[in-house]
C-alpha cells in the first residue's frame, strides 16, 4: 500500500479509513469520495472505477 494519499498528499494514519481501488491504489476515504463526485477514474492510473470499493482501516 502507498504510504500517502495521492489526492491530499497526507500520510495514512491509524485513525483514518482507507479505500483501495480495484487497481490497487489507496486513498483516504474522504479524499476519494470528493474525487469521485467529479470523476469516475483512479487519480493515479485513470482506470475506470466500478461501484465496488474496498474500505479498510490503515492498521
């Protein structure tokens, strides 16, 4: 997993929920939610995102 969210560039911490996309890129849940309100692709690789997201804690 990446150590930083590529949207906000902040480090992942234990208190924040992380989303892992099908392409295996990870983001803070809130950052990705905001991103997906405007776009339908991964911020890094531009892969089209389906409706299935895996949400985990960073622990």
